[in-house]
C-alpha cells in the first residue's frame, strides 16, 4: 500500500491527490518519535529508580548513561548528517530501528556497569539514526511555507510517546525491567521498520514540489528590469563562519541542559523531594508531555507566522521560570506551574530551533549543518543530567542543581537574542 501511494502521486492525473505525501512522511517521523519516547526517552527516569534499587548504582552513574546517549548524537552528528545528505532518510532510519531494537535486547541482559554502558551506546546510536534529526531533515526537504508546522507535527510524536509512559511503568512494575526491555526491542523492530519505509529524500522523487505547491511564476511588466540574482543555500563551511550558527547552537544547548536533566531526574525529584509514588510521578510526566504536545502543535502555527527568534527568547525565559518553580516547590500548585510553563516552552521552542536553521542557511547542506551543530549541543545533553545528579549526590536533593540549570536556560535567551539572520549569499556565476 505504501508503494502504491507514491506512484499515484507521481502521475500527472487530472484529479489532485487528497493528501500531500509529505504529511505521510511527517506521520512516520512522529510515530518513530513516539516509540522512542514511550519506551526509552521519557521512560528512562523510571528505569533509573529500578536500576538504583536493584544494583545500588549511584545517581551520577545512571545520569552518565543518559549523557552517553546524548553524547553519541553530538559526537557522531556530522556523520549522521552526512549519511542523511548522501543516502537519504529511509536507509538511515531503517538501520537505526534495527540498532535500537538490538540495543534494548542487550540492555535486558546486563549485569555489570560496562555491559549497561555498552547496551546504552548501541541504543543511543540507533535512537539517533531513526530519531529527531532524521524526521526534521525530511520535514525541511518536503516543506518550505509550512516548515515549522511540519517539524512540530513530527515532534508531537515525542509528546504522544511521553503520554504512554504510564503504560511502560505498568509493564515495569508487572513484568520487571528486563522483560519490559526485551519486549520493547521486539516492538521497536516490528513497528519501526515499516514506518521507516515511508521516508523519501526529496519531493521531486515523486514528481512533487515542497508543500505540494509549485512555486508561483514571476511576472514582469514589459521593460521592467531583471530581478536580482537568486540567493543560494549556505554550504557547511559558509554556515560555520557566521555568528548565527554558533549563537543558535549555544542557545539550543542551553535549552537541552534543562530538558535532558528533566527526562532523567524529574521522577526521582518528585518521589524524594515531593513524596510522590512512582505512579503519581509518572502521571506528572504524562501531564508534562501533554502540555508539551499542546505547545508543539500550536508552536508550529506560531512559528510559521511570527518572528521565530523572538519566540525562542521568550521560551528560554519560560524554561528558567518553570524550573525555579519546580526546584522550590512546596505544594502541588508550584509543580503544576512548572508543568504548564516548562511544557509550553518546550513545545513552542522545539520546532523553531530546527526551522530557523533552515530559514537562515537553506536546505542544501542542512544535514551536515545540523550534524555539526549537534557537537555544540552536546554540552547541554551531557552536562545537564550530570549537574543535577552530582548536586543530588552531594547535597541530598536537587535544589542547587536545578537552580544552576535554570540560570543556564536564562543565558540561552541572550544567545537567541543575538542570533540575527546572516546576510544572504548571491548565486554563483555560471
């Protein structure tokens, strides 16, 4: 069925297709994001509690595993981007699905810390290859006018998966973490491989244009002068020589200090500082990801209509405010305030950080640009969980660590405020 749809769309039929194929690609990316979030990304906080109980491993050690997972996407980011530009998202995502599934199966058998880290490294590589960068790469190539909306819908899968975390927690409590990990690996391969086959690299492979709409013809009155030369996309080398590349990357890293730390430590903080049960804490995670989904869906609409940079500045200030509420919470209302403020900022911000790079630098080298940018983002994904975990091990609570992360997020507002669009490049002479 999936092969029939592209062929029909590629034909020059008189009746237009009802659904642009790019939206099927967005749906596939969202579904793959949902699988990862439900089974690993946002469920890892529950694994932390159970692994610490069974093995007695420290919070810092378990945080380092999450940092390893995130470090992979930064260290191998340029390779990932190059593979996407060269081979396209379908092959890259398919390989990632297989690696992620095998990684889960290896994880179900660990006994020693080195085995734990090795399994997480395999899962990290797989999750990266079939994860957000691949989905965003496809959305950037298939959409232009509705780029932020497409990226936000693909990202919404992460929120849907987060809302399914209570099901993963139920499996962990009923079946144990080893059986849950083994079944997760089988599910990833069985569901993920068919989804990966829906990816296509460029719209012209199916005889289509970005957004499904041909570009409007340029009309000039007789005697009207020729328009200025067309602007071309940035190469990787040209992009990294602009201040905007580094400022956006630093702002993105600042955001992930907070987001990744929350994925690792939120459940533990709610249990140990707020007295929540594991089930109650997972319900807060579900509420947070629902708020993220609302922000994500509305963020795409906003990003296609308002100044993306101004929206990013606002979101980083919201991250700071939300995290301070959580750090100093003395009642459920403050936790609820964190859920709303942080969740909306998370959802609104995510699509803009990818779309603004495509707006600034174009599509031609987007995979490589995002891959190299991930090497800068790496600082936030590694250090965020470690700062919170180290502070907990030294003080017995998360307050100091969360306060530090809140002010790092506030610094991100400054980075985005300064990240002005670079001057466009003229087309090369023939």
